[in-house]
C-alpha cells in the first residue's frame, strides 16, 4: 500500500503541475500562435500522462487484495480517494480531453465490485446511463452486449467535435470488443478474491458468460502459435513479485533524465521481435567469432541498452536467474509507451532468452526507412501482423528522432511534382526545414513527428502524414496506398482509437516466435550467453 500511496501522491503533484501550466498558457498573447501551440501540446502530453497514471493506479488498486490483506472498507476508501483525484484532474484538464478513460475505468470498477453500493454515471447529465451491480448481474449475454454498445455510444458522443466527425461503426465495435476483452482479463484477476455472497457470485457469473464467448472466439481467430499461448499476465507474481515494479522504476528514472529513451526502448523491442522473435537476441554483444544483431547497419543507432542492463542488475539482486531479458525488454517498451502518454496494458510474460544473434539476420529482416507500402506489408505479414497493425505500429514514430542519413536522399525529391510509393511527397516547408537541419555530410537528428514534442505520444504523426509532412519515406508511403491511407485517416484524429489499437498491436508483436518452457535460457547478463 505504501507504493500505491507514493504513486498517488505523484499523481496529485502532476494535477497541480497541469493546473499551473494551463494558467501560464492563459497569459500567452493570441498574437503568438506558435507559443500557444507549443504550450497546448505540452499540456496535452501532461494530461495524457496523468490519465494513464490514474488508470494504472486503478489497475494496481484492483490487484491490491491479492498482494496484501486489506478490508473492503479500506479498499473503498482508497477507491473514493482516487475517484476524487480523477474528478479534480478532469476538472483541471477536461478541455484537453481525458474523459474516455474515466468512463472505461468506471465500468470496470463496477464489475470488479469495488463500488458495491453506489452508482456510476457515464455522463454528467440526466440522460446518462447508470449501472447498478444488481442490474448487471441479472442480464444475459445479449443484454450485456447491448449495454456495452449503449455505453460506448454515449462515450463517443462526449468526444470533441473533430473526433465525432470520424468515429465510425467500426470504431464503436472495436471499442466494445476492447471493453469486453478487459472484462475477460478481469476474471483471472479477481476470481480468487470474490467473497461468497450471492450478489458477488451473480456479478462473476455475468462476466464469465461474456468471457466464455470471447474465449471461444479467440480460439477460432487467434493467429498466435502455441509458444505465445504459454505467456501469461502475472507470470512472476510468485517467483519475483516486484519484477514489473523494478523495471517500471528503472525506465521511469531513465526517461525522466532523457525523454528520448522512451522511443529508444520501444524501437529496441521492435527490432528484437522482428529478428528471430522476441528473444532478447538484439541485446547480445558481438564476439570475436560472431557479429551480433546490435552491430548490424539497421541497429547502429539503437539506444536504451543501459536501461535494460540497469533493470536486469536489480532483478538479479532481487530474484537471481528468474526474470528473462526478453521479458524485461517487453515490460520496458510498455512502460515507455505509458510514460509518454499511451494507454497502459498488461504484458503477458514467460519469454526465455535466445542463444543466437546474427547481424546478417537483422539486415535481412528489418524494413529499411526507404521501404514502400508493399515491402512494409510483407515484412509485417511475415511476422503475423496485419496491414492495420503495421500502420498502427508505425505510429510509434510519434515519439523519438531520426538521423539525417535515414531521409537525406528523400530531400532531393522534395520539389519533384510527381510522387509514388518509392518517392512519396514531402511538404516544401518541411523539406526546407530539414535541409537546414541536415547540411551535406552531417548526421544530426530531427524529430520524426514534426511540430510535436518528440516525447509526446499522440496522433499528430498521422496528421502530419495527411499533410505530406512525414520525415521518413517509409512513413509518408502510407498515404500513397488507398487501404493504408484510410487507416492513417482513421487514427489521425482519434487518440482513443489509436492508443487502444497500439496497445493491442504491441501485445501481438510481443508474442512473435517467443521461446518458452525449456527452450532458450534465462541470461544473468543480457549482453552475453550464460
């Protein structure tokens, strides 16, 4: 509980910080639009981070009874305290959108019985849908799904006007599925903790009914292999209960000191999974007899190795030989997404570390920054990822920087009126800006998401693509194909949709060709085989 209280106090301070920044923004003259835009982007980033931290506090609160003895009265007191902070946060930063996560968590807390006697309104008006636990318990599967659809529709109506213009039936369906998926995961999390009262058993039965349907669908539609199926959330709960906390703390310290490391850790995970699967082979150092992946040309600019090393050293002290480097990398990538404003998600663990790392394999399997839509689609399909997931994961470029060498050839075509998948268009103003930042022969770095803070996880990356302001050819090419261009538009102005899809895609990518059971090993040093 001490750790939870500490994180709660940090969230309180963040609320005050947001309030101060909003007040400072109000003093900026309207005649300084760029300064207003910069401050607005910074506030949106802070609000996004605040929202994810509040969500994580809710997640941790629901897990608290499994980790220590705590009465329902104490639990409700903490929940009410957190609800008050969320209300204050919504009041302070409401104009910068934080509404959707409040509603989703509200429903989740209802179903996990954290608020057994109260109602939870999904909108601040008399027409809002209100849910009572007893009512939910009496519903059959069809009624539950209808309720989800109604609630999600009301949530969509509360999004800002720009979002309302692009939300489609598909979006609502995806949001419903994501909500149902959250309920399914809850079964494992709270089943052991439910008391034997009739009311609680009714709630569990209702959620299980939905879960059973989802499990059946998942069995029919899953594209993962048997090894991935062996991964599980909470894998280290018994063997190293502080594993994820240690990694989160190490990543938090590193990103606080150098925000650019968040993008580096996400990229590190991607480059690992696309070469022989998510086995931490990208972390291995070269030897006199072998050139490892990290020393291949595509990986020369990788960063974040020292963060993984720091987390692993602490884990070896706390739980020697238990937590794999591959899992540390997956946790670190997730934490980086959350710290920059993305949606939190649970990472199934149980990966083991590989024994082989080859620079030639990296060269052959990692798509270059000049790749076109067809090449990107093929590279992702090879790893079991759809074109939609490819476009969504490309959105990771909303954070981080690119070396000039990755796009310098593209500047030569900037003034060419013709464009193609091989030579996608570039806005003239951006081309001029990049040319100044990248004089011939230099290898400086520039933000991949032009005009947005490089540490802000948002949708401006997709908005830039629609304005021909993509820095890399492999980014801008997404608008040269009708199918991928439609996906870019879908993500461009809907942060909720993008963040949700991104979390799901990261989970799927994290299951590529994993080693489990007796395969591979648990390295004691991520840079070398035992």
